[in-house]
C-alpha cells in the first residue's frame, strides 16, 4: 500500500501487452493511441476533418474528392458509413494511424463519406454508458456538420 504522496503500483488487472489497471484507479494502455492529425491525403485526395459532437463524442470525417470539400461538388448525395473503431471499448482511438490509413482508403474506394467515432474508453467510462452514447441520439447531430 502506498503512503501519502506515493503512487500505488499494485495491479488490479492486466491484459498482457494491452492494458494495466492499478488498484488506485490509474490505467496504462500500451498501444492504440498514436494519433495522426486530420489532413488531405495526397495519394487519394480524401480530406479528413475532426469535429466535436458533444463533450463525450468526437468524430473524424473522411470526405472523398467527389464530395467537393472546396465547394466544387456537383450536389449529389453520397453514402454515409459510420465506423466504430475496434478495441473492445477499452483500447485505441478514432485518430489512430492504422484506422486513419484504412478509412482514408475506404472513403476513396467506395466514394462514401466515412465518420469514425471517438468515444470515451473503459474502464474509466463503463461500456454500457459508452454504448448508449455512441448509439443514441447524439449521433443525430451529424447532419449539422
């Protein structure tokens, strides 16, 4: 047990090479948080933009060149794909380099607008609450973006 001002290093749970939860409530994640900034991909022309939906939810939008990011689109409606990143609601981020590369490619190939949802992670935010947030009406705010 740690004394006053000391950090308690006793581990309550560990999933090897993924996540460690300490008895004092701290959480260490070993991978999945290598964020990349939103940008325009030179190879595909897909533009990514970050938006905040609510204090609990942010999204990264992937807009294929046909979407007319600069206002040059022809007004056609495009399909919308909503993507929830992997990680069992406790690992990774929507801004992860691997997901970013995959979704940029997906938006380019399918000519769909892709919305990648960033949500709060367990155990700090229990999964039932996270599922309600991402599945609830808060995503109904997307058309306002």
